[in-house]
């Protein structure tokens, strides 16, 4: 980070909505990014929200019935059905003329990039009215850290052990969902809560299907100490590993352009899941990150604000 950026970070005053809807008595691991994620999302959405939560860490984090940490009604649904359940809730609310209630599909990367993709694609094509947020911890964490198609190149998981670490890039879910021509898609990062909250509020006021790809580090599955979750989250964006952008009515807007991106090695070296990578492998990950960033810049130029 340049000294200017460092100074800006240290003097930024957070202006998050004060009301806490989620309660602290949840069952997540210490330092869980996915838990902060819902806390922020609900600050943006308010209490008039109904959630569809498929099998994922959050179905455990919420607590055993009759307890619930979420603070809003949660419909626990089958692994592949976050979007179809949200479609049903949203249509039922519409029949009841309860237009002031927001429907939120809240799913993990496995439930979104993999098994729930068909239901999500169907709902997005129909334009069903709800917000879909995927909290991406880059593996199937709830069942013991198995690789998903969101697992990045080079990562260890229990099904991609060190000798056979994950080869090939992370699936580009934003491109897939944007291809459905929904009115609003965005990436966000729990390390930048104000940006995330702004996007959730924006999505709330748009008719149709809205999609947010949220970066949510997991100390247990990524093998780092729980007190550096925010550091890891910010490093993902400061290295361009996880860029922050929106696709609004097909137009690309990059929300954070890092003047001097940090080397990817600074992000990788803090996480046990990447410890086996040698210098050449780190270089090839750096190359992949640089290429993705250049491609995103081109998309912004080509499909940026053409109406200007
Ligand atoms: C049809 C079906 N297959 C497998 C499972 C077992 N299962 C429950 S949660 C889960 C992993 C979820 O991963 P992800 O969506 O990434 O959420 P995370 O656990 O990482 O929060 C799996 C495989 C299931 N509940 N239903
Ligand atoms: S395994 Fe990871 S995502 Fe799941 S509760 Fe623990 S820290 Fe959170
Ligand atoms: Mg996951």
C-alpha cells in the first residue's frame, strides 16, 4: 500500500448503520468472515427481510431450533434450492401485497457456483424479485473443506491435497450471472463493509434479480489465525486477487482501483492453504491475477458508461 493509501485507511471513519439485527450468540468459528458478512447485510436490509439459506456453514452458524442468531425469519432449504426457495418466498409476498419485505437468498460458494447454479440461472432468467448474495469462502467448509469451483488455483483443500492442489482458475461467476442480463451484479468484500452495505441498499431498491459476490475469508479452511480475517480480506483486493466492481444494466464500473497493487505473494504467504507453492507457481498466480485485472479494465472501457 502506498503511504497515501495507508493514511487514508487509518483515518477512514466507519459510518455503518448502528442497529444490530444479528445477535452475538451464534455458532461460527472465531474470526469467521461469513458471520460478519450477514451482520453487515442485515444492517443494510433491516428487519423486514426473509432469508432462504441452503445447507452451508450458515445453516449451522444460525444455531439449533428454536434458537436463531439471524434476527430475521430464516427458511432453511435444501442445498441446491436457495434461488428457487427465494423465488417462492418473493412470489408469495407479492400475492400478499407485502412489497415492503425483502427476500434474500444467502448461500455459500458450493451452493451457488456448483449445485445451486441451475436454480439461480432459472430465477435470473425469469427476473424473479430478490437479492442473491453468495458469501464466498472458496470451498465446501461446512462438510470439512472440500474444493468447489470457487476454490482458487493453487489452494489446498481436503479433496485437493498438497500433492494434487487445485489446478485451474476459479469459476467466473460474475460473468455467468451477468450473461443473464439482470439489472444489478456486484462484487464486495467483508474487508470493506461500507462499500458492501451501499451495494446491498442499492440492490434492495432495484426490481428483479440482483446478485452480489461477496468475498468472505475463512480462518478454519484457509489456515490462518482468526485475528487477521480483515487483513486477509483487504489484501485480496489490494493485490487485485478479488477486484471490487459492479455491473449495472450491463455497464461495468470498477469501484476500487489500487494505485500500486501489492504483490500476490503477500496475500498467499499468510495462508496455510498456499504454503506448498514454489516461486514459479506463485509467479504463475501473479500472472493470472494481472491478466484478469487487465481484462476487467478492458471490460470497463468497452462496456463502461457508454451513455456519457
Ligand atoms: C444434495 C446435498 N449434497 C450434499 C450436502 C452436504 N453439504 C451440506 S453443506 C455442504 C457444503 C456447503 O458448501 P458452501 O455452499 O460453499 O457453504 P460453506 O459450508 O462453505 O459455508 C455440503 C456438501 C447436502 N446437504 N445436500
Ligand atoms: S468453517 Fe469457515 S465459514 Fe464456516 S463457520 Fe468456520 S470460519 Fe466460518
Ligand atoms: Mg463455501
